[in-house]
C-alpha cells in the first residue's frame, strides 16, 4: 500500500480538532460540560500521527533499502516548527501588552519550553505548584502535546527500522506487545499520578503505537479484515465510539487509559475500514471536513492562545459574542498561516533547507533571548505604565500578592536561621521554623496562641501578627497542616516547642466537606492534651474568576475605585458564607467536642449593610483571590479584629476550662 493521499484522514483531523476547540471554550449545558470528552481529540491526533509517519518510514525503507533519519526530521521540522514559531511570536506580542509581571515570567518559561519541545515536562512541574493559575489562561499550555510527539519521533523511527531490518515477520507481534504494555502502564500511572500520566510520553506512547501498528498491518496485509461480512459497518462503529467518548467521558475518568480506549479504537476502525462507498468515509472526505482538516494543525496551535488572551481581556467573564469571536479568530489565523507559512515551508523548492534552518534558528534564538531578558527583569513591570497609573497604590499582579503574603513567615524563618523556600510549599505542611523553634517568650505572661491550618492559617497569623501592637496580651505562632489531617502531621505538631508552650490552639482552615470526617483526628488529641482548643468557621469565599478579583474587574471596567460598590457586589457574590452548610457542620463538630468556634466572616462582612470589605482605607486590595488576604488586607483586618475584640471569647472560654 503506497502512502497515497487519503482525504478521509484529513476529515478525521476535523473530528479531532473541532471538539478540542469546543472543549477549551469551557461551555456548560444543563450542568454538564459541552463535549465533556473533547480533550480526546488530542489522542485521535496521536493515532493519526503514528499512522502517517509509519507509512512514510516503511515505504522509504522498502523503496530504498535504507531510511534517512535526517530527511525524516527535516520533514517533521517543516511540518511543525514554522507555524509553531509564528504562534509563539504572535503570543509574545500579546503577552507583552497584556500579562502582569509574574504571568509574563511564566509565559517566558513556557515559550522556551515550547521551542525546546519539552513543554510536557514544564507543565507537569507547574501542575504541582501550589496556587498555580487556571490552565485556560496559560497561552502555551497546549504545546505539551507537540512535545510528546517530538519525543516519540526521537525514538520510534530507529526502533521501527531496526525491527524491519532484523525480524520483519515479528513486527506485528512485538508492536502488539508494546501497545498492551504501554496501555497497562498508562492505566497504572493514571491511577497513581494523574498529572504525570497526562503529560508524559510513557502514558501516551501506546496511542501513537496503535496508529503505527495499524499502518504496518495495512501495508503488510492490505486486505486483512476487509472481507469480513460487516466490514462496511466498522467505520460507523468507529464514529459511534468516538462520538460517545467525546460527549460523555470526563477528563479524570481513567484517562489516559481505559477512558481513552473508545476514541483510539474508533479512530483505528475508521482508518482501517475506510471505503469510498461507505457513508462515514464519504462524509470525512467531503470538502468541508477536508478543508478544516487541512488547517487543523494551525487551528490547534492558534486557538489556545487566542482563547487565553481573550479571557484576560474580558477579565475571565466571556459571553456568547466573545466565544464566537475566539473561534472566528482561530479559523482566520489558522487559514492565514496554512497558506502563508505552513504550505510554503513544507515545500523544499519554495523554502530550501538552508533558508528554513536559518530562519527557524534566528527565531528560536530571538525567543530564547527575549525570554531570558524577561526572566532577568522579573517580567518587565515597567512596560505596564497605564495599568500602574490606574491602580495607584494597589498592586495589579495577584500572583505577586500571593507570593508576598508568605514573606512575613519567610523573613521570620530566615531571621532565625531556617530556610523556608519555596515558601508556597508550606501551605499544607509546617516549615522547619514552625516545628523546631519556640516562637513564644515564656518570660512574658499572656495568651500564647498557636494557629494551625493550611494557607488560611497563614492569613490569620499575618492579620494578628501585623497588628500585634493591638494585642498587648497575646503572642502568636503558626503551624502549617493539610486540610485532610495527616496523622503524622498531628504527631509532629504535638511534639513542637510552640505546642508545649501554647495556651490556646486556634484551628483555622479552608475546610472541605470531604475532609470534615477527618477533623476529629486533630481535635481529639488536642482536647485530650488539656489545651484550650478553638475552631474558626471556614474562609468566606467570593467569585472564583481568577486571576482577577472583584477589585480588579470593577477598577478596570469603570476606571475608578468605589469601595462601597465593590463591597456590596462582594456580599452578593459570596460562594461560601457564615451560614453555608459546611459552616453549620463545623459548628456541630465544635459543639460535639465542647469547643468554641469563632466566625471569620464577622470581621470581613457586615450583614446590616450587606457589605464585605474588599478595599483598605488607602485603596489597596484586601484579597488577592477568592479568599486569601494580602499583607495590606491582613494588617487592616487585624486592626478590625482588635477593635471588635473578636478574640475576647477565647479568653473567657479558657477560664471556663
């Protein structure tokens, strides 16, 4: 079977890319995500890619008796890199104009990773960073799949050609064994570490090999299965399998692995049994399907940065016209690059190898140089003069505020000879400073309060510590702990010098329903220790359209800051309140253990005014996300806590004990 053009494969690319475009719009209908399995379009691409490159490799080897790895890579470079570099370049222009410094730094890193085809490693590392931004606003997140393909191209051609040369009769059997082994590994890795499995070639290689094995099988046995009585129905079955997968399979349902099987098998059936007289093949070979398939690579590359920057521009609140514009721009950009970049570069006569290599090398060097400059300058904050003027004393960059909110604990730790870096690691675990050193002055009488919890215990500590002069009879310390309450962390807590010296243990988390049943693992030994144990309600939460807060959206849309309007909007936009079922459950737990519970919403919101404080008196943000305090916000709230005497019940409760 010569590797002639098969239009239905371009049509199959359309079946792959359109659901991806819809999936990344993040639309919902009747409580379900539209094209819930749209991400599987990437897996369909993997099968197609494995099929096509194996056809080319095999045909070249059989025709010439040899295989040129150099020519193979040249074809891959011509196919992938010119359009990719154009998209990265255009994205850079948008990033410089739109992104705040910390986002710009991350974009620069992701651009270098994309150029080096190691995006999957980069995004895997990012997926484990506490407080990482929403993936839908990371312009180059989708380049992980290109990295997976390129890494496959580095190893597969050599192994396949060696197998053809040494034991051609065993290639099918070996390929089948490799697919089964790869699939089994994917199932295991997905269950043990979803992020690793999602991004790594190890869990995707069986999909690429499925296409490769199909190409080898059809070339070796072109009529295999075609005399099957129901062969004409196989493409229909394949389309049904793909359709069910795209519509119904959620992201974390055994993917990659069992949840991916339907899309992979469906794609193989369509390619295997394609027949011009059969309806699915005719549909996929039709002009509209082929036309979209031809620009599918550009569509895949363009849509994600267009969607991401578009979401930034509409402050994470896109509406129907925005979605239409996102998709239309993706098609326009993909069509333009197909004719102006992709097609010319794939033609060696129009763009000779030296010209191609020189131009791509120049662009790659420019991307790396610009990225390194951005890293060196911390995202070049000076480029956003208009934004700085609009915000005045406030900080536009919420990720900077997130990192800065840990600086109090980090400085205390370093001042005492302990390392606390990276500080965000201690959102769910204690730093060495918190486990090994006594923070309290035992010679000074008064209330010694140890604050225990996740990142929100850091907020509580900041509020009370920064307003420390307003609490003359109190000292405060902090111990980081995961909300799921690990027994080992509880044991560590009770062995710390701060625990031994504390009068009161103040337990404050961003609680979750699934974790409440584990809370007694912490409370029971604390109560048994004889300490005064006090709970707080969970954090009041507001709109989750991060990275922009209500403060940001109001200021950017209206050009002025009206703290009262923002405060009333915040009250209406609470997602978790003092009266939420979660907090009612916490009150029951406190009552069952004979514990005092303090309401954290009391110092943040005023029910009589239906108002929550989002702006400090000097015009700065109180929150940098759904519910964490900025340092200025924490200092302001600490003063309010003192003015309200919010901690007064704590003293009286201890006296009763």
